[in-house]
């Protein structure tokens, strides 16, 4: 039945978790630093994740692209799973998520979930066909270690939805701190290749009416960014701080009221989708 999806994978978690924790050998200082960073990320989503499911509704076009990228994988580890967006319901799935607030928002019939970090996945080596990470890797306390973990647990492939910063996105003009943070936290192509080997990168244009309210979803609906509820579901706004957010919001509101935004971005009104730098990264693994 649906509620047993992934239970076989979940049974292996508790056994593998203890062994994996023992196998990880990192220095005490490094471990304390990672723990603080991981705690900060978990705290962030425990705070902003309230009401997440109502604003971060999976978009079917993005879901189709992710499903296609997973290929013939019958079992999937969804790492940084959040409330369960984009988990393929027709496959065996085990979800990994560190934030309690996100775990509590998972649907009752969602895949079984484990509270754990991407940097120490409680799964055996090559225990799933595919490892999936959707708009999460930029939150990981140690991206290189997390990528190595994805490769370790996957038999066939690793599928990652990530973001490549593009200067052309107008939102950065109002919130330059987001640009600065994106450049610091999102992995580069070299980072992926170093950890996973050869990768295939595909652009994922975002529809103008995207239902999943991540940062770039409202590129043709600028008034949405003025809504505090919308911003609350986007981690970038929490990271830039209240002062910069207030300054940018005041400028954006003024430009929308005066028509300046519409004049500067009039060409967007005729577009159904836009490349904002969202990328599907797929690594086909070889034994």
C-alpha cells in the first residue's frame, strides 16, 4: 500500500546509522563547527518553515523534469526532503530531513522520513538506485561531504536541482545581498564534478505561474515579493537581514507604484518561462 512505500529502505536506516557515525572521522574543531552550522540551518527552517506547504506547492512541470532525470531508479533517497516536495510517489522513497518543523508538515501518506543530516546519511553504501536533492545543497554545512554521501548511497545516479547565479535576474537589483550570498553558498560545476565525476547539466526554465514559491518563482509577479508570507517561505530573505530587506522592499514598492519596474521589465510580460539559473545536475554512476 502507499503508506508502506520505502519501508524496506527505512528498516536499514537504524542499522546503518550507528556504523556510519562511527566511520566518520573528523577533527574535533571541524566537528564542532559543522554542528554549529547544521544547527543554524535547522533552526532557520524550524523558524521559517511554518506554513511552508501552503506556499511551496510542487510545480508539475518541475516535477516532470525531476522524474525524467531519475530515469529507471526504483528506489530513491530524498535528501534535504523538507515537507516532501517532488518525491516520486510511484517509487520506493526514504526521506532525510534535519528540521522538525518540515518533518511535521509531511503528508500522512508521504514516504517514511528520518531526521538526519545530509553530511552523515544513515543509509548503507549503494542502498538506493538514486539520491535526490532538490534546492537544498546550499544549506548543507559541508557541501563536499554531503555530495560524497549522495554518491556513496546511490547505485545508479545522483540528481540535484540547484541554482547558478545569473546577473540578469532583476530581483538582485533590489536585494544585492542575495546575489552575494548565492555566489558564496551554491556549488559550482567544478564542485559537482570533483565530488561526483562527469555530470550532465540541464537548464530548467521557470514558468511564469510557477506554484512552488522559491526565490525565482515570482519573476513575472513582482508584487508577490511584497507579501511577508511569500518572503517567509524563501530562505534568502531571512539570510540577508531585516535592514537590507526593508530597503529593497521600499524601492520595489516605489518602482511598482510609479511604473518604473514595468517600464524596465516590459519584455517579461510576453514570456511564458524564463531561465533564472535553475539547473538539473545528473551524475550517472559507474560501479
